C-alpha cells in the first residue's frame, strides 16, 4: 500500500479537493508513485559546475539538434532516404497500422506544440486550427484521447478547448480526466494526479528568478508551466543563446532538486522526480483500465525530445506505435513519422473514417445475422 497525493474533482460541484491517500488494488493505485532521482556525490558536483562552458555547450547542442531551423540535412540526402525507410510515413503505412490494431482498443496520445499546432515565435499564440480541433473532437468520439504537453494544463486546455479529452500538462506532472462527455470516463469523479505538487512553491520562485535574470537578453521569454518552467529561445538572436543559457544556469545553481531538459528552441527546468510523458502515458492507460491488457493499442504522436520517453515506453511494452513529427532525420524510439501538423490531421482523419467504416460494416453484419436468425424456422 502506498501513499499518494491526489486531487479529486467532483464533476457536479466543480470543486477540487487535495487529498493524501493510501491506495491499493485499483487501477490508479497499481501505478507506482514517482520516485525521486537519487543524486550521487559525483553528479551533485557536476550540478554545482552547472555553468561550465562545456555544460552550457551541451545544452545548446542538444537544443539545436531538436530545432528544425538548424537541421542541415538537405532534402532526400542519403541520410534522409535511409531514415525514411527506417521510420516510414504513418500515412503510407496506414493499412499496416490499422491491421495491427485489429481486435484491440486504440488509445490516442497527442502532444500539442509542433504536433497539433505549428511552432510559432510567440508561444502564447500557438493556436490550433478550427479544422484540427474538429478532427480531434471526432477522434475523441471513437477513441479515448489524451493531450500530453510540456505546457501548463490550463494553457493547453485554453488552446484545445475540448472537455471530452484527458489532459496531461507540465510533461505529465498535472493530469486530469475529461470533465464531460466522454464515454471512456470512469465513474462520476474525475481524478486529477499531481505527482510533483510539493515543488509548486520552488517552481514559482525559479520562474520569478529566471524572469528577472533574463530581462537583459532581448527576445528571451520565460513561461511558468506550473510544474516546470520553460525558457524560450525562439525570438533570441542565436549569438545571444550562450549568454541566455548561462543566465539559466546561474539560477539553477541554487536548486539541486531541479533538473534541466532541452527541447525545440527551449530549455526546461523541472523537478528531479522520475516522472515524464512516458510515465503519464502508463498512468493514463491504467486509469482507463488497460494496465495489464493485451488488447490495447496506444498510438502516441509527438515532435519533441520529451516525447521520446513515451515512444520508449511503447517499445518496451511492445504495444501500439510512436509516431514522430519531423521533416528531418532524428534519433528516435518512434516507429513511424509524419512531416508536420497538417499530415497529423490527415492521419487522424483517416483513422476516424476507418473506424466509422468498420463500425458500419460491423452493424450491417450484425443486422444480417439477426435477419438470418429470424428467417430460420424453430
Ligand atoms: Mg511538441
């Protein structure tokens, strides 16, 4: 039996209640609580040396590798052709994907930025199109669907605005079930899971410190994602990237319980708990009752390094597929690729059409069988 910090929302009153509970037996309880990352003395010393130029360069190199404008591979280079063969388009492989899912419940996991919406200079204006919203709404009619984002959950909800979805914000550290209208919602109470809630005051403090220290770098934008902080490099002159990374490092020095990860033109600071998008995927599968099922088929679509944790979980479980959104070759644990959000929308639409057709076929067959049964004399 383990002790969990959870917030239970009453769907009728709309009130959230924070509770610490001992849980066992249920699908939610079966999930191990997040463990803290143990930092060895050697690692601690490395962390203290956080501002060394080697370390800053590693952060920047890693961030550049995730940022499309810095990809140097020309279209259809040997690398590209070989990558396309190893990670073929999910659109080209659509029949194989749907055929592998036969008899299984597809569960959809979608990253937001760069997957459902284009990457734009101002992260506050990363809106999804009406057509994409309509497609995701249709998708959720046929499959349990979750949005898994590095953004604060409220922010990503304000972009998507579909109450029937699951949302996992702050890289899965803030999970909430559908507030209405989902046939996959379990019971009348929505569970909200926040494994890093004790870090909230620290994250707030770091957000304020980073906002202050980065003021001198034109274009730098610090975003408070509730359980993590993002420092956006999108509008910063590349000559100033090193200076900005040093500023981030200078703040992080005072917080050994926080760690730094790199994404597309962004450095992110989050708690050192073993919780990521992969853990969020596992938690959501458990919440939906599919923890030990062989008849579940999760599909995770994402474009960023942080999505690799989820792709890896799918490979390890040998269930479903990861689909990486990228125009250029990248090291990935995903099985397939899509080039950009417009291709994601096409893929999701095909999935909806395929499911609708399959259901129609099934209903026609059932009607025909009933007619045959009725026609046979007793
Ligand atoms: Mg993304």
